[in-house]
C-alpha cells in the first residue's frame, strides 16, 4: 500500500508551476515514468523525494507522502482498541 496523497501532490505541482515534463527533467526520468509515480502506479525513491523537496515546501511534502501511512496506523490502532473493549 502506498503512502501518497496524489491530489495534494498534483496541487503542489500546480502551485509551483511545475508540469510533469518539468518534474521529469528535474528527476532525469521520462515523462511516462514520472506519470506512473504521480498516479500512484510506481513507488517514489528517496533521492527523488529529496529533489522534489527543493521545489516544494518540505512540510507539505511530508503530508503528501505520509498521510496514508498515518491514517492506516490510526485505523489499525482504533480496530485494536475496539477489540480490547
């Protein structure tokens, strides 16, 4: 399961006036491979996130890539707590 908020990421690209082509150039990847990552069909590499962090706000980058992991962890915790009661 991927920890990635696609909509927030896409909105940040728009806010920073970055196209998929711009992102691909920054990452030295093809537009097709970046599209797969942006659409959640391929995983991001740490070095790619570091490059992206230079183009978008770091605090938003954290929320973009960690939101699902946080929600899943809380869902599991709630399910566990519900079972214990």
